[in-house]
């Protein structure tokens, strides 16, 4: 998703970014804020749960050829 957002910011400010510095600063701060809020809300869930692999462990098929998550 971040490459698409970066491209949209580039397209918006590619011609006259020096004139619109304040708008560029606000957009940059909003992007950084969304990044930080997403990180802050994601970590309390995923860190105690052990990440995606341990969270979906019960859904995985039991097979001798699969690598065990708990070695």
C-alpha cells in the first residue's frame, strides 16, 4: 500500500511542491501519524499472540512433511 501512497503524493506535488510546502508538510505528518497509529494498534495484538503463524496454527493441516512451528 505504501508505494501507491508514495506515488499519489508524488503526482500531487511533483510540479509545484516548493510553493505548497505547508501542504506537503501536513500530508507527510498525516502519513507518519497513520503509520504510527497502525503500529501502536497492531503490536498489542500480534506480539502476545506470537504473530500470524502461531495464530493460524490450529487451521493448518497436520502432516509429517510440514515444518513444525514449535521445534
